């Protein structure tokens, strides 16, 4: 398999980590580290590398400026040794754009789902790997609407490297209870790719709004044991609607990793599965298995963290029930070098069925071992919901990765693996006009790369209409005084609510920065 995927993230290959890809016998990325110094413009905003590419997209619904969730991804699709940019849109298109800004292909996925052209929606970011061992990468993406008044046929589709739909795809989700009726439910987050059955090719794992966790072979057939049933179904088999599905939907992506070092990949994901005694009205008296904070009503439960084996069996110690919905994707790493993997996740929103007050107990980042137990020094509190997925990278220059997230209190947090705060954090990033952002979105994430050539990773993230950069000391390196700035401003003409990409797309030895909304933007760094 000779897939060229280059991402500038970090230099310590023993603990490199990327969301949506796999630790174990699966996909690894070819990391290219480039040291450079960023140029400072005299004023205004930093000009893009080439004119923004207009993408086939729909305008946002009335009153909503945030509807372009899918993030750009970099990969060499045509084996020319240059990175291409793959991006999906809210009009159901997937496009490949080369390093010069030329569109290689544009696939409208709607007809493949049995829908009229231009009527599908994609909010999932593409996952890219050679899933069938043919020497060429495939593009895997979830589809479906996030608006209850729109009917789409949700599921997962796989495209070949040239944009053709792969045989056996798409696979549709189930029409569960997400409105409107008669429409297959959405797969919002990116699928994960890994070799579950150790046959040499990759399986596709996805979860979505129909409450199911799917695992498909590359030809679209289901892996035996999937979708698995909720743990509550095994406890209370007479409860309705929990056979071969979980108790609530999933917003984050699954992570694939060998948690217990048994040679097989496991599946970790967070859900909103919580208090079903209230939800179903069965009066069973079931309560969450943990000590509640003082004064809280018995039975309060917001979400859960599941770990499944490669066969769909629930792993020992799971599910781990928590007080808030878990909408973030796990970040997985071996913290202590014992050969077993640990993971970090954020806790997000939950609407308490027994109280009109939204609790704050869930404003935390969890650090868990392979059995679901808290790691020493974890969890760590934040001042807001953490619906963004944590990222790992050496921002402190100590040859160890740090855990970095943005919370809904508009602050950027960073901790060492032992839970101590990195000096300079939390900090409040600002946009080009010096204003803190509104709450950060669930589909936003962080990218790390050595931006200023100091040998440490800097943090890239979207904020309002700009891509910001913060160093490991908590100092913002992008401008906040438009138009009289002395620092670069990577400005997109529209709101950015997804994750940027960083890579050397033109092989000039320097990094480029990529962002997308209804247009695609590329800047030299």
C-alpha cells in the first residue's frame, strides 16, 4: 500500500496521533516536518496562495450562518507526489482539488443515494485510505441532513481515487426517530478506518443519528457482530428499542485502537445514552452507577463512553456512564509506555429531564485508561462544554505530547499528560478585530504544526472567519488589530466552523494552510 498522506503535526513518531485514523494494524500517515518562518504582512489580511475556489454548496437556513461543517483533508490521490485537497460540501458534493487550485473531479453523491441531483448534504469530513489493497486511496464520507425539516437518505458512501462511486456503496442508515419520517438518518461524523478482522484490508466504522454503530467490509457487507446492542438491552431485555443499537445518537467519530494490547483493534466512542428510566417511562428504577454530586436527584445520567471489541462485544469496564453527553472523538495514546492505550474525551451538552437548570458538572475533559478508569490527574475542569475533540501534540517542547482543547467558554486549554496545566493556558484567542469568538462548534478541531521554526508545535484552529495560530506559551501569533496588524491574518470571507488542514501541498519545502466554507482557501505560511 503506497498512499501518500502528509500532515505536519509532530516530530515524535513514537506517539504520533491523528483523529479518524488508527493506532494498530491499519493506516499510518507519512509525517513531513518543515521548519520555516511565517511572513508578516504590512497590513490588511494575508493574501491567499491562489484565488479561492468556489464550492458547490447551499446557503445556510435563515438565521443560521454556520452550516459548512465538513473539513478539508490532504492526500495524494493520483500518485503524482503532490498532495491534493479533498473537501465535501453541504450540497452533497465531494471534490478533489490539486496543489495549483484546479478541480480534478467533482462528485455529486445525491443520485447514488436515490435522490435528485444537488439535494444530499454532507457534514462529515472525508476519511482517506486504501481500504481494499488496490494501491489507490479511497474516500469515505458520511451523509445526511442535520435539519429536521429536510428529507435526505443518510448513510456512508465510498469513492474511488478518481471520484467514481465504489461498488457496494452507499450503505444507508436506518430511519429511526430523527424527523422527518421516511428518511434514513444521518451519519454526521467522519468514519474510522482500520483492519478489524486482520485480513489485510480495512473496515469502515461509523455511528450516527440512528443510534447504531456500523462496521462494514470494504465491499459494503456488514462485519459479523455489528451493529451491537446497548448494554442496557442486556440488563433490561424488555426495554423497547435497544436491540442492535445504542440508546441515543452519536455526534463524534469512533476511534480505533488496541486498548488492551491483545493484537485486535477496539472501537471507542461517546454517546448521549443516559437515563432511560425517564426517557422510556418504564419505571424500572435504574440509576447511573456512580455517586452523584450533593443535592442531585437520583437517576441523573447524561451520556456514556463505550468500548467495543472487533467482534462488537462490549469491553470490560464499559460503558462508562457520565453526567453529560459525550460528543467528542477520543484522542488515543499510550500515556505511560506500558503498551496499553489511554484516551482523552470532552464532555458536552445534556438536557436534564428532571431539572430546568443546565448543570455544570460536565464541563470536563476526561482521561481514561483501557478499563474506563480515571487516569491520575484527570478529569480536568473547563469553564464550558467541551464538544470539540481533544488533540495531542508537543506544544511545550518537552518531547511529550500535550492535551489541547477549546471549550465553549471561548478559551483554549492545554495540559500535560499528568493533568497539570501548560504555562500560559488557558488563554482566550481573538479574531482579526480583537474579539473573542462565540461558542465553538462541535465539528471544530485543532491541527498542530511547527509554524515558526522553533522546534515546537503550534496550534491552528478556526475562529469566526479566520484561522488562528497559538504557540505553546499561550501567545497568539495571528493578528487581532485589523487593518493595522503586524501579524498575519488568514481571513476567509465567511464563517469557518470546521477544522483547517496544514501540509506542504506543492513540495516547496514550506507549509500551506487550507480552510473551507462555501469556498476553499489556501495560504502560504
